[in-house]
């Protein structure tokens, strides 16, 4: 009988954990911004705990630098994922500014995710530079 109770508790804890993790996850749909070479930059107005995401297609063998420069002193993070949701690059250091560099072996479409952890809202310009 004790094993049955333990199993029920474990199941309830697991369910609670799944619900908690699911509630914390953002369901931001990325906006396709086309080719990285043609991207002119974009500014995001993010609420506290807000998130934005864009898709960009990057060429092979070109060093890429992605920067964020938040206008306020909030904690902003930048994550770059491939189409399989594998992390390519990230800057989750404290503060409003982010810098990541990467070079792809093959051209690919990547998702850039910007998160403002706060405190408060922030206006965050995003810039992408490719080596010539």
C-alpha cells in the first residue's frame, strides 16, 4: 500500500513540475526577416519578462556578429538556435547588452530569441553584421 501512495505522490509531483515548466515557457512565434545580408536591424519594445523572436537565413563561412544594446538597465539575454532547436550561440550575462559571434559551416535559417528579464520594460535594438 505504501508503494501505491509513493507512486501517486511521484506522479503528482511530476505533473506539477510539468505544469510549472510549461507555464514559465514563452510561446513566441518568430517573424521571418529574410536574409541576414539584407537585414537592416530591428528594435524591440519588450515588457518585463517579455520575449521576441525572429528568423534569419545566414550564409556559410561568414563570421557573424549579433548585438543588442538595451536602452535601460534591465537584464537582456540573446539566444541563437538552429532549426532543430539546438543552441548555436548565447549571451545570458547580466545587463542590457548582448554580443554573440558565430560562423556556420553550412548556410542555415536560425532563430534569434531576445528575452528581457527586467526589472521593467526595455527598448532593445538588434544589429546583425556579417564579415565581408
